[in-house]
């Protein structure tokens, strides 16, 4: 039968009703889905709210925490955090810290440098959000970087000297970074090593990549005709400093060379604005400053940024070292050693302890804490006919022997302490080994052995050929 126009109209009307109905059903489904999703989100939001904050991430530089004080462990939460007090935080192994909460971050700041190759566990209890009192516990752990020791190894039979690096766990990772004739001193940065070489009359200052491939010659004062007689560096600001002795003179002045920017050498000036002639100087850890002893024996704190004027801190016959924590330095008059506070200038006499029941002759020292010193001492032996040289740790209450040479023929050539105060590195050589005194900086015997000792336990942890260790 043929479909009439009436049928077509009816059919069209039905189609329009079906489309409208379909749209209504789709709209209802959409509203239902949105409602369900909103309900689910609300449920999860309520559950999250009721469960309290959760730890979502942590951030710490495992290398920086052993190199510099004041580094942070940051714990991130899924909620804004209320105030956190120090008594809510436990750090194992124990170390001094402060804590602060801001937004969704809890920052645990370590007062001192941490120990190498050590697992630290951090637990923060009673963490709540700023919106409600439901409390949570944040727990995390991290392991600090292992120690890497750099050193100079003198070449035998006229061969080049070398700079080597290796961990303390064995010699399998021992690497020769660079070799050259007559290496005098070096300083390690994150991506390069600054090295001083000389021919006995003229120094060269080079910047060497860590793989030894790229070498850049750095500028020296004037036409470069002279010798670098002391080298130091501040890693945080990538600034070099050195004592410069022009050819034909016996006096050295202090210069700086920032490795960022234009790399221009500049003299450090005295209070009078003249280039500072120096006997000795050292960088202050954590500050862009040096403590310098001028030729008149005046010791001055100098801000290398120029923000603050030079600040005299007293006259001493010897500058014995800046404390590892950067708060002071040790210097001596003819009669007494003092710890000098860099903030106040206060001078405190150091009451050194007896060593094995005797009053020793005292040599170089390093201030590793507020009242703890590592020092080389000499004890009279054989009724005063000879001396026994030792390295001791003195906390002003008692002195512990950290290192004693293995025999009478072994002599202590020098020592240093790792920046975090964990390791002592003692350089020794046989008393019959000749010393090449033509070296400008730190002449040493050809065959020097460095022994690394854990200061806390006095246990020997490593031994290697070479001297002038850096960490």
C-alpha cells in the first residue's frame, strides 16, 4: 500500500518525539554520572580530610649535606601543614637541626654537615593540616654520598706529577684526573679542578675538567711573572683565592679570581685600601669571606663581596685555622692560643689537655667543633733526647690519641680534616726519604703515604700514596 502524506507526517512526529526523548535520557544520564562522580570525589575528600596529611615526596641533596652546613631535607604533603615543632622530629643518627612548616612542605634544616656514606632516618610525628587536627606521621630515610679523596702523587724519576681521586672503600675506583710537571696545589669544584704548576720561577693556574680532557689557562696578576705561594677556594661561590709573589720580590699579596662571569683577578685590599700583603689566610666556610693575617701580624675578617668593611680581630703571631663551622678561628700569641668569635671578636683562651700525662709541644691544629680540636703534638722521649709526634683530639677535658706513627723512622709530614669533621688524613714518610725543596707550595718527600682515620672511633679506614688530600 502506498504511504500517504498523513502517514509521513505522523512518522515525522514520532521521530521528533524519539529524538527529544533520547536527548532527555542522555541529559539525565549525564547529570547522574556527574552526581556520582561528585559524590565519589566528596567521599574521597572526606576520607582524605579525616585521615590527615600524607607524605607525597621528599627532596634532599645527598652530596651537599656532607659538603655544606645548613642544608635541608624537604618533606612534601598533600595538604597545607600546621606548625611543626622540633620536639616532633627525630633524626637518627642524632644531629642538630631546626624545623619549619610552610604551605605543604616541612623543612628539616641540618645545622652541621652530615657524615659521609651514612643512612639517616627522619621521623616527624603529630603532623596535622591547617584545617583540622587529624594527625599523621611522616617517615623517610636517605643515604649521604660516600667520601672521595683527591691527592697529589709525585712522579718518580722525573715523571709528571698526578692528581688522583678514589673512594675510601678500596682502590678499584682510583682515577688519574690530570698529570703535569711540578703540581704545587689544587682545589676541587663540582665540575672542574683548579691546579697550580710552576717551573720554580713562574706559575701557571689551570682549570681542568673532571675527566682531564678540557684544560683552560686562568689569568694571573700583571703579566703573570711570579709565583702562586698559597691556594684556596670557596666552592659555594666558585671563587679562587691565592697568594701572589711577583718576580724579584719576597712579599706576597692576596688576590681573588671568581670562576663565574669574566674571571678577572683582583687584589684583596686592607682597611687603608691598599693591596693586602699577607703571611697567611683561610676562607671562612659558608661565607664569601677570608680571615687574613697581614705582615704586621694583624688578623682581619675580609668580606670578599665588599658589602662590609674589613674588620680587625687582633694581633697574633700565628693564624692556626678557621673553625669548620665557620663561627670562629684559632690564633696564638707568644704565650697562649685563643679561639676568636667571628661575630663578636671575643677572644677565649683554649685550656688544652695533657697528653698521656705530659705537657706536649703543640703544633698545627684544626677546630672541628666549638671546644674540640685536632692537633699535632710532640712528646719528649728518652729523657728529652728525642720526641714522639702524635695527632690527638682534645675536647678541653681530655686528649685522645688518634694517630701514632708506626715506627721511629716514620715522620708526620702534615695532616688535614675532612670538611664535615669526620675523617683525619695524616701524611707520613720515612725519615730517610729526601724532600724536594724546590717545590714552592708544601715541599714533601717523594714517597708520602696518607692514612685516613675516623675521628670518632680512631679506626683507620683507608691508606693511599699521595699528599695534600682534598674531599
